[in-house]
């Protein structure tokens, strides 16, 4: 009999060999009249294939999605909790007309291997080391970096070690400031991070239940009916694998190390001033609007977009985000004469 993890893996392998954006979804910037006409259809009118594969990294099979011409400028998409590269299933083909795009699954997430947490250290340091090695194996030595949620702690560690790799930065609801935490973090910040015990773990275990995962996707969206239930159902299926919730609890506890690094990441941004575009879902259940605004203290030239959206803003603002990534690269990053 197949295990749940094997069934999940088979389901994903049986999905069509390419992804196309075939229906419009509303996407609107908060307070912007011009964005009201935006839809969630891909910018490109051509069908763009997305390849699904794995590669051995430090003995682990790391799953990834990849699209676009390898000769084009590169973009790395780093996913958040509790998702995987699945959260970028629509953004990859939307960007692949002009970019070579890749989105890996971290160890313990999605279709990547999940070694036993009793013998494998699930920390953000470790995730960043694996993804850094993955990018090296894939030939991504410099790139634009899209970070969302957990993608920030993973990505900021990587480019902190290798600032020469960062061509430009795309931020979507990932936190690097104390002011960015909502009350949803109470059980972590006020209990688990202070003393990890079975009791404090039980206090945050609700974050791993189906209704909570669903809420993470829908909270703050003005059009929740446009967000696919496949998101939370597939995430929760992966959370049902043996040891999967322990993996997440380990990362919940280790998240405290990210907060300690906030001053270092802020200093990195101030010093290097990467060309940056920020998309911030104002209704995020985890991160406050003030957390998005705080980036502008260190990146005063960053282009800020306040979105009427939640944690996973790409879900209902795909067209808007894709179009502005294209435009920002063209106007602020691309070498002259190469658009």
C-alpha cells in the first residue's frame, strides 16, 4: 500500500507537464484605481512549460520547478510556510517569457526528502545551506531573489554570505523587523521561544491544523472564492506525513534565530542597496503593514506596492505582481538595450 507521502508525490507527477494560466482572477493594489482592471491572467499569451525534477544535494533529493530559457536573466523563488514551490505554480510561467525561473522545495517541504528530525537538524541555517548548494549545482550564481515568508530567512542568509549573487530583490510578505509581527505570533514569541516544552508545543500545534492552514491563505483576501482549495489541501496532506509536524515545530522554535539576525539583515540592505520591489499583502495574518513599510527605512529607493491581499498575495494578484516584476526589471535592473 502506498504511503500518504508516496500518494502525494504521485499526484504531483501526474499533473500536466506544463502549467498555463487559463482564467482571469482579479488582482488589485490597495488604494489604486488603475489596478482595478488587472486580471490574474499571465502576461504572456504563449504557453510556457514548467519542468518538475529533483537533484541530489548533500544526500537529499531536492525537488524543484523550473521554467524559461537558461540564457535569460535568472530569478529564484523561495517559498513560505506551510507551502512549497507549489505556491509559485502560476508565477513561474508568468515570468518565464523573459526570465529563467526556479523554485525549490526546502528539505521537509513539498516533494523534497524529509529526513528524520531525530537525526537531521531542521533549522533556517541548515535550510539556507542546502538551498545555497542547490543553486550552485543548478548554475544560479547570480539572480533576482523573490522571498516570501520563510523565503526571507533562507534567502537573506544566502545573500549575506554571497552578496555578489544578488542582482535585485523582490520582497513579498517576509519579515525583517520587530514591528512586523501580528498577535498570531503570541504562542511562539511569548511561550515556545522562551521554553520549548510539550506544553508550549501544544500551544502552537493549532497552526498546523487544516482550518488554520486554510485561514492563512484566505485571511485578508477580498476575493477568497478565487483562491484554490488545492493550496491548503495539498499543504495539509504533506503535513500529515510521519514526522512532518515535528519538522514544523522544530522550525517554529528555530524562527527565534531569525529575529536575532534582523539587525544584520537590515544593515546588509542599507549597505548594499539592492534594487528592490516590495509587494505587501496588507491583510496578512502573520505580518503587519508596518512590517512592510519598515523596509523603506533601509531601502528608501525601493518600489512599494500595498496590496489588498493576504499572506500569499500571488494567489489573487498574479497578473499585477507579474507585470510589475517585468516592468521593474526593465526600468531598474536590465542593462541598457537589453529589455
